[in-house]
């Protein structure tokens, strides 16, 4: 596995409990649960069902907070994030070609 692949895998691995994640992004725990229900974030789960947030999840929650501050509602945020994800995929494909 290349170093960049290993880094991607590490960044996507859930390591932070919900209370720690909420503190890291200055949000209430209940908000994180709502964002998960709305599909804005998808934390890993322990065998017992506890949420584990990855560094990528933390970045996503920071982005949610930014978009909320700009006045978007959750539906708008979901659309923006979806489009940003799509752009990232397309840029990665272009990088591999060239």
C-alpha cells in the first residue's frame, strides 16, 4: 500500500467518541446525531454500536458548521457536500490520467 493510500485509510478510520468529536468541532452531541440521520456524516460503529468519528468526519463536520454559518439549511448543505465530493472524485480521475 502506498503512503498516500495508507494516509487515506488512516484518515477515514473512526477513532473519536461522539463526545470528543462534538468538542473538536464545537457542536452539541445531539447535532452530530442529527447530521448522521441526514446523511451528512457517517461515523464508524463499535461492535456495541457506539459512534467513532474519523479525522475525515471531523473535517466534514467543520464544513457543515461553515455552511450553516453561511445560512444554508441542512438540505442545502447535503447538496453542496454531495457536489464537492463529486468534484473531488472527478479531479482524482483527471490526476490519474495526466
